[in-house]
C-alpha cells in the first residue's frame, strides 16, 4: 500500500483523478505548468513524490513537500519509497498506480522516465493503458532545462535568488528550535538554532538573508549555515538572528525562508569584531542593499 497524504478535505477519487508523474521533491516553474494542466481536467489532482535514492539529498524533506503541495492546490500526494519501486518494471509500476487510484489522466514532462532502468516513457504509458496522457514540453530558462538538478547547482553556489526564481516559492527549512550554547545571547545577538536535516540537499555554507513568520509576524533574519570558527566550533549548524524579535523561541517550529547570500563564514579575531560585522549585516537587511 502506498503512503497517501490527503491535502484537501473530502477528496473523492472514486470517479477518477488526474495524476502528475515525476520525482517532485518540490515544485518548480515547470511543475507548475503540469499542475495547471491537471487542474483543467476537473478531477482531483495528485502528485507522486519519490523518497530516498538521492545521494545528495532532496531539495525538501517529505514534511516540507507536503506544505508546498498543499499550498499549490493539489488534493493529495502519494509517497513512493525509492527502494520499493526501483526494481519494478514499467508495467508493474503502472498497474500499481492504476489499482490504487483509478486515474483518468496522467500528466508528465516529455523527459519523464520510470521503471527499472528508467526504460518507461510517456509513449509507453499510452500504449500500455487506456488512461489519457498529456505530455508537456520542457520549460527552459536561458537555454537550460528547469529541473531539480539545476536548482541544486544554484544552491550549491549560493545563488539563492536565481534558485528562488525557478521554485514555486522561496527555498526554505522547517525545524524545531533547539537549545545550544547560547553564545549569541551573551553578545547581544540571540539566535534560533535549527538542525539541518541530513536528507535535505545542503546549500552553500555561508551567511544568508532570511525571513520567517513568528507568531503571525514576519521578521527579517541573518542565518549562519555552517561552522562558528570565531568560537572554535566546527559543527555545522543553522542559526538565525531575527532583527527586532524579543522572546523565547525554544521548542517552536519555524520555517526559515532564504532570500540571498550575504557573505562567507569568517573567523574573527575578537567578539567585538564579530559584533561589528553582524551590525553591518543587519544594516544590509534594513537598507535592502
């Protein structure tokens, strides 16, 4: 049995549904076109998402993806563990989906491949089933195919702004605020520390402009993703200082959204030198520089 998460209330697929086929470890502008096509059918819309199987991690964790898919207006998402589907033939894969969801429409990009050895194609779906198949052309940006691989390359280089332009919403991290050494509090810059999931694709280490909603109010932040060499701590963490926020965030779950790369992580010679740099970082946030 596939793991299915119902995103909208009272979703009824007894009369069929429209299914988006692909890896979907997030939604980019190409995926948006697939989703729009599926919605035009009038059927409830489901997306498949593959969990695991990527050595470099996924753009978003499964929990984060649920939020993205729900915001997109999809009705349900079904999880396909990579280890359980990697050896299925294209025919077995299709039978599994049809038996589970009774789809009336499949929507995919022209480069969609499936089944063991990735030998299944959109044309093969048309030949093997009676389900209507809509195959959309690839979306390109500056001559390059928009894909998760492209977005990962941008994040790895710190180009969050360009990555966000390809995603349906800004790259983000969801996690619970944990207690750490509380050094930031002692120097006047208290931070919210969140563990960066091991299964999530790691963006470039550095200092970023971010923002988050805290108790319904949006706060701009400075997020350090990496080590803290000034204090001799090489452990990679994600810690965020929110400008103008006063309060206790321990135990709260936050969604940190990344805006742009500010600078490399540095080892400062003194705490005062670090505080001076943090003040410069905050000025860039408030001035929009």
